């Protein structure tokens, strides 16, 4: 063939399998981009034109194995709807994949259709392949399809859970050796969110841990039909790494993921199916501890009934970071210090059978420390650097865990501990501390440290008494903000705050905080009671403020509105350089509008994101408490089904009728 022409054997193959024209010349016309033959009397179908044009492109790709096509890598998740031998749909599925043009794909609800799909995809050259490791054809999972001209398969497999599974593949990019883990799954449908939470925590996390232990520098992408919407607890767990639901705490720490579609002006809960019922198909990219890269685009490919499926395909585009960019997990309580300095192993408590390892690591008993390495290291004045489960009573790592993550199902664990330095110590406490199991030290506005405060987690009757019913929790940017929430909750008896993960626990246990446990990076404060603080112009001091202070030659008690549009208070008596807004003194009541969503002054379509902040809240009461602690709060919107709390600071000017929502306007 002449230079630049289509190889003859490809044309003949296409004629034999797909030609719809009466004469051979038509095929050459199609390859050149025309859809008519000769004098126009014979017309070829769009399918033939598309196929041959793409075959030409694919042949050029094959001749340059491993050549990068674009800076951005596109991932695709698509439930093709119980293929069942495809029922003649392989060609349409292949066409749809070619249109999206991804590099890595997870297909759900396939059973024995790989070869039929590949036959359609690989016309003109074999550039597509399935990851065939594991018994992926025995469960409902998320088969991994990849561009074999761009990616080399290192290993693949499938982790089964019941009749479902997590498919995974370790892939290395041919152009630069960059490695990733691609995983796909399809959890149970149509009960509630608890089975999906279990899938995320027990199945997806296990695959991540196993692969991270084998390939430490490979960040992960997780794709699938998750059978849960964006606002479901299970998907919060994927994005945030932690979630409380169904009367328990869930965690995949130190992992958290970015939903590729949650960017720009996208509605993160847009529908991805013919049922128009919300987005349940996802492409997730690892955010911590290895940031996979920069997410630049995402798309829901409409015409959800294409190829006989009832799902729209979802793609995510990312500029991959070489080796994954290390990110401090929001769930980590300390920054990892150097492991060159630690106490002699003879001073380490509860070392199991004397097993010690290089790098200040030892095999220690789990039971005295509730399976947490941060608690173990803190017990003898050290900081936790790393935590893991061992293979066989030795120093070989079976899987890694976060320092504050409980390692269960074993009697021992590998903990790496280091002596604290000035750069790695937790929050510095300026409060005096005294010895004793429940010693306290006074702070401003009725808060007092418990057992020294810093490095302590609050507990009930004993150091192991930590029932979820004792507190409600949220996320705050500081300890002071956490204390502010306590001040507006009449039942609050104290707070626990995690500096690393910004976890705020508002304790409401009737018998108060009776004990603490050693946990690096946490602070436990007992609140002395809800006595009335002095009010100035309707404001009372924030918890970080001093009772009185001097400003511009005048002494103020509590709060003042001098030179400010609301009450404020100072952190120091002699200087007002550091100050905070005060809290409103008057009780905040709410006007409730059930089955209504809040809208702005512009009417039913006015729902600007600038009007509100989405806050983590376990209940409507918690959502209202956060509003009370926000001086500019105008009300809250609560979505019961997904536990979504919007704290409004913009004007609530209208209500839109939506079942399951409640809009409450604050009446100060």
C-alpha cells in the first residue's frame, strides 16, 4: 500500500465482517472520510464509516506502541446492564467505549463477554485487553479493561464478598513507568446503605492495603456502580475517610478519594441512569495518602439506554502525578517524624515475645491499647510513625494502617514509634498540668483540661469506655470552634478535639467525662457548666477570649461592638491584636418548613453555593447547634435521607417544595 494508506488486509477484513456497500471502492471512500461511493448512488452506513476511520487510527497507534496520546488520562466506569451473553450488544458497547476514548475502564455486570467485546474493539490491531486475574467471572464485580498499547499489566485479581467482588489491576504506563492500581466493584443493591459502607470499609480497603504493601508508590482509582448516591454515608466515607452511621464509626483511614465529577459547576448528584434517580456511578481518584493527580474534567455520557444499558457511563480525566504525590491524611494525628531516635527497646512496654525490628519498630500486644499504635506509642512518651499487621509473628508487614486506626482480629501489631521533637510534637499546651488519673487545670470560660488535656482523648467511666452515645461529633477548623459548639449545647459536659483530622466531639454523657486515654494529637477538656456569660449589646465572649481586655485606652468586660459591626472580644488583656467574634446571647429559635428546601431572595431557582456551607452533622439537632454557634447563621436546610446539613448565612427568601427536605429559618 502507498504511504499513509490503510493496510489492505484490514480493508479486506472490514469488507468481510462489516461492509454494507456493494462495491470495494466504497471501503476506500469510507476510509478517506466519505460516506458515499462512486456517483453517490451507493451509500454506506454511519457504522461502517465510524468503524473504518477508527480502524485506521488504531493501526497507527499500534505501530507506535506506548506512545502517549494526551497529557490527561481518562478513566471510565460503566454498568452495561447484565450482559447475559450480550444479546448482540457487543458491537454497540464497543462503539460507546470508542466514543468516550478512555485508557482504563471498569465494566460492571459482565459475565462471559470479554472476547466478544474485544473482537469488536480490536479491529485493526489488538490494543485493548481485560485484566483476567482472579475468578472475575463468578461474581458481580467491576471488570478492568485497559489500553494495552499504553499500559502494561503487572498483576490482577478479584476479592469476592458474597456474590459480589472487587476487581483490581496493577498497571504500569509504558511511556514513563508510572504505576497505578485500578479497582472496580458493584455493591449490593436496594436495601440500605449499611452493606455498601461494609463494602467500602471491609472489601475495598482490604484491596487497597494489600496493594499498597506490595506497591507503595502506586495510587489507586476506584470505579463502579456503587448503588448509593453522592450524599449517602458510604460515599462520604469514600471522600472523607471516616463516617458515623448506623450507630457506629466507619473508617478507611488513611485513605480518602476525590469524586471526579464533583468539580466545577457540576451537580454531584445528577442522575446516571434511565430511572433519573441520582448519581450512583463513580470514578474516584485517591486523595490521601498518595494524591493521584489533578482532576481536570469529568462527564456523564448521556443517552443512558445506549447499548441496552440502563446506566450512563461516567468518565474522569486526571493528570497523573509521578509516583503519587504524598499527602498528609486528614485522619492522621501526627506528622511522621524521623525514626532514627527512639528509646531502647528494653524500655518499650508490652513487646510480644521480644520481637523488635529495624527503624524503631516492634511487635506489641494489641489488647492494652485497643489495637491502636498511637495509643501504644503515647504510653511511653513517643509519637506513632507507622502501624501495621504482621505476617507471622515477625517484622514482615501483612498490611499497613493509620496510627489512629484500630487493628482488629489479632493479638499483636507492628508499631513504629519515635521520640517527639520540636517539629513533630502535637499541639503545645500552655496550661499547667498535674499528675493523677483525672487531674484538671483551669482554662477560660469554664473549660478545664482533663489529665493535662493535650495528648488525651476523653472517655467515660474508664480509659476503654468510649460509647458513641456519649457524644456527637462534627468537623471544626480549630479547638476554639469546637468549644464554641459546646457553649450553645445545653447538654455539653466537655469536648475532645483531634488536631490532625479536625475531629470535634461534643460530650453530653450525663455522668460527665470520668477518664481519658493517651492518644497523641488529641485534647480533652471538661466544661464546668453553662453559666451565663456577661452580654454586651446582645453578645457573649467566644471561648478563646479573656473575661476583660483593654482597647484604645478603655477596658471592656466580655464583648464590645466598638469599631466593629458585631460583638467581639480579645484573646489577651493588654492587646487586642488577636480577637474573635462573640456569640449571640439571645436564644435562637427556628421556624420549621417541612418538605421544603431553602432558597435565596431571587426565588425558587436561587440556590447559590455562596449562601451556605455544607457541614458534617449526624442529626438535625446537631445541624441546628452548628447554626447557633455561627453568628451570621440565617437558618439551616436538612435532608434527612442523606444526613446533609446546610448552614445558611445568606438570606433565606423562598422555599421550594421538595419531599424529605426541611428548611428552618433562624429567628434571633
